[in-house]
């Protein structure tokens, strides 16, 4: 079964795992699954949304901030970083 919103569900799973303080590997795996699923579906908007959320998660993690804020759910769309960690190649 092909679900259009499966990329978004992976992204939200990453957001919720981050909010719960789950293992970083599981959080990153969820964001990477969101990005790769969106690419497979050729959904640019969902891909950009997942990338922006992942970038925000990594930025906050690098800054040492432990709080998870609502901008994980509604990320800044100006963030256009690519993450080789999530490469489907």
C-alpha cells in the first residue's frame, strides 16, 4: 500500500521521539526515513519540510539545548540543508 502521508508520519515520529528524549539514533532514523520516503514519492514539499525539521533538530542538539519546541513541528522553511547521513544512494 502506498501512503502519501507516510513521509510526514516519519517526520512526526522523529519530533515526538525527540520530545520524549529517545535515543538519538532512533530520532535521526525517523527523520532520514521521512526525507527518503518523500524523495521516493517525489514530494518536494514533504521532503523540504522533513529536511527543515531535521536541520532544526540538529541545530538545537549542537547548541546543547534540551527543550523541544513547537518549531520542530512547523519548521522554518528557509533552512535548505542536505544531510548526507540520509542519502538513499
